[in-house]
């Protein structure tokens, strides 16, 4: 096997890992993802990261610290923009620097910039640059990128149908339930699919007989359309997904309640949740709850709030 | 149309000059106080940054004074400031205030909309508007000069109370001055008053540079008068960003087809090679610039949860090491207590001064 490339399991891992894995494997590298978040990784993260960063950034630091001795390279891409005329969040753009200056003795970083703000074609250059660290042959990089893109499309389609990323990435599925009420969960992928940070939310819901609906199950075109209610264009892709899917959940009659997960100190969410709440309150009348997570979140109070929310849905349905 | 605009430090002076010259009636919101902030905090989402809360308080106060149109600048960068306008409008509507909001987005977001907004604001002035704008810009330059004088005089004079009273007098008189001409004259008079004080020219105070998020370093209310406090202790401060800098780089330089923020971008390149939004590059660039020009310490101020500044905050320790310059990090929000803040500034001042003495 060739070089070992570490991929920290944080930020947009659950969004783009299939692409990354396929691309790097095709180029002859061994891809080493860090294990799912656990107490040790979270503690490492809060120790090394500056204290007022948001939870996902801290978790990311933990994963990077955990991986650093186990690999030859580490992939920390700079995701400035993943779709034209949109950014994600400044922290995504500064992530390589944040990690680099907070953690000592890192292996060599692959920190290519992915910036599709002007055009999607910039991705080609970024991939060429990343690939050239492993092979000199540009055609091989192109073939790898094509295969990776196909894989990513298949992955996205599976998610659209309702599969969860863990099934695809770790071969472990959450037992799903088909009977109870349907709860929409609007949250960023790094909170929604990280079972340690969100206190096993998905399993908890399933074990209580609740079905859930996640933003990845909403079509891109629907999200675009829902975001047109703003006079000003939405220039964050992360927030767009959140607002678009939350508004879709509000409108969809099959969904009985909406729950939002956010991390303490998330800049984008502080705006988008307020927008959703204020717009939602004007038109719709659905149970809605926001759960704020950080490294001090306790299981007990999380459960209490969750139960209260589910009781509310039950009572609404009984009436 | 009775216009109003939020406070940002001394920006109101230039904006007032601009609207006065255009012949538009504008209402300056009362100076920000605890009460302003309280109004904002009550209605705002808790996680939003401090400037949002203060600005909302400003609007409410102005509306109570009879304003019906709010002007703010916009942006479409990754910083949250870009969506301030739409959300603030939504909140004001929910509070029962029906006001018009003019958001001046940058040119590249649509020329038609921009020209339309300018036409609404320029009161049919046509090309005269350009001249009026440049006059207002000159007022910004004058304010900068006044601030420079103040930074120089404050640590060097014994009569610090007199400096305060001169500045207070200026603040109250400027509200009744009309147009850029009168305001410029007033600034000149104030400057001369400051220079006429008893100044100890041989004194060699420590020099502290203030870097960080643009609103919180420009607006003295939001940073609890950090400049004044440091100056009173005996440090000569310099603030990295001013209203004039902002206007120069965002309005004047694009008009003249020059590149904005060239120096800052060049100096910050080794630490952060690309633009990630907000003023991260500027903050880092200024830090390096201050270190190279022989400053003794830096203070970074930013609102709690500011996304771009958190990135600079995690890079700054490296600059601290590389250039051997101490940095104090201050995070402000509505919970910031005055006593703790003062203690930290004092401790930092003592530390920097002792350090300087030991080295000389």
C-alpha cells in the first residue's frame, strides 16, 4: 500500500467522504479516517482548540490531534466555497490555519483550496493540485476524479432516498421505525450524523418509535425555491440548506414537528434559526424546538427536553 | 423621508456631513448607552454578535424620534454582517415598526439596484453627489487626524480630565453643526484646543496597537472605551481601522481602480494566504505591521462568536511568537463587565511597560 492519508472525521466529512475516499484510493493511497467521535477525541479537541470556537471546530481539532501520529499526510481541505457565488462559513476557509497553529508536530498537510465562488471549474485545478502530491500523471488524476464524482452522486442519491451516511461509510445502520409520528430534524451534517455529539439522537428517536426526516432527503431544487422568499440572495450554502429544508418541513403536512440542532457559538445558525423561527411563526403552527449543543451538554437534560418535545407532538396528534 | 443610520464610532459625523450637504433630513440616533443595548438584546437572537444588538437598539431609538427610513451598507461576504439588514427588518416588523430599509450592497451584486438606491439617497443631486461624497470623505480624514492628536496628547498630558471634557464638548457641538464645512472647522478648533494643553514632549510612552473586528474597535461604546482607558493609564494607542480606512478601501479605491488593502494582504500572506471573509487578513496584516513598526503590545478586540476573528484569534499566537510581541485578547458582548475589563487592561499595561523597561 502507498502513503497513509488521514481524514479527520469532522466538519463536512459526512458530506464528501465517499468522494475523498474513492479519489485518494484510486491514486494509490491508503485512506485512514479517524474513528467516530468519542470522549477522548472531544477532550483533545477542547484542549487544543481556542476556547471560543464552535463545537464542530473543536471536534475537528480533536480528530486531527488523534490522527497526527498515525498517518503520513493529513487531508484538511480549505473549503472556501462549494457552489458558485456562495460561501460556507469563514471557519471552513480558515480551518487549515486554525489546526496548523493550534496543534504541534502535524504530518504534512494536504490543504488545497476548493473555491468555486467564481466557477465550478476551479475544482479541477484543486483536484489536480491535490493529486499531484501522489502521482505525476494528470490522466490518472482525471480518471480518479471521474470515478470519485460518480461515487459521490450515488451517495447523494442514496441519502436522498433516506439512507444514512453511517450505512454507507461505516456499514452500521440505525434501526428505523415505520409507525410513529414523523419528526423533521434540520441541522448541519456534522451535528446530525455525529452520534456522540448529538447524544445518539437518531437512535433515541427510533427506539421511541419515531420516524425522522433529515435535510439530505430534500431535493436541491426545492431548497433553492424555498430560499427565494428572501429579497437578498442567501450567500451561505450551509445556511441555505438549513433554511430551505426547515421551510420545506414546515410546509409538508406529513411532518409533525421540527427539531433543530445547533452548536453553541455557531454564527450562521444564530441568524438562520432566527429567520426560520420568525418566518415560521407567521405562517405555520407546528411544534418547533432548538437544541443547543456544546462540549458540556449533559445526557439527562437533553433527554428531558426531547421527551417534552415528543409529548407535545403526541398531544397535538391526540387532539 | 426622514433618514436614520446606526452608530459606528465617529462614522455619524461623516454621514451627517454627507446628508446635510445633500439637503436630506437625517436623524442621528442618540449615543449608544446601556439602554440601547438592552432594547437590542431583548429582541435579538442570543447568539448573534454584539454589533447587531447595538444597531437594533439604535434603530428603535431613532424610530421613536421620528425616523422612517434606515440606511445601512450591506455585503455578501461570508461574514454575518451581510444578512444584518434582512433580519433586522424582520425583527422591526415583528416589533410593530414599519420602516423602509435601504441596504447599500456592493456594486457587483447588481448595478441597477445600486444606482436606484443612490438615486433615492442623492435627492436629485446628480453629479454634484460625487463632490458632496468627496467632501464627506475629507471629513473622515479630519476625524482621523483629530484622533491621532488625541492618542498623542492623552498619555503625555497631566490634565486627562481636560482632554475628556474637550472631546465631550466636541461630541455635543457636532450634533448642531451643519454641513461638511462647519464640521471641519469644528474639528480644527478641537484639535487646536487639544494641542494647546500642557504636553510633555520628552515622554516616551509605551505604544499599543488595537486590532480586531472593525465595529468593536471603532465604536467606543462596544469596547468600553478601551482607547481612552489605555490612554489614561499612559499608553499611546493606535487603532488599526478607522472609518476613513473603510471608506478609502471600499469606496474610493474601487472608484480609482486601485487594489484595496494591499499592504495588509501582503503582510498576512505567510499566515493566511487567501481571503476568508470579514477582516481577518487586515487584522493579521495590521498585527505584523505594528510589530515591525516597533509597537510594544497589541490588543485584539472582537465580539463574542465573530466567525472571521476567531480564525485570526487562532493564528495570532503564532505572530506573537514570531515577532515577540505580547497580545491581549478581549472578547466583548452584552455581558462584559467593566471591572474585569479594566483589570485586564491594567495588567496588560503593567506587563508591557515592565517588559519595555527591562529591555532598554
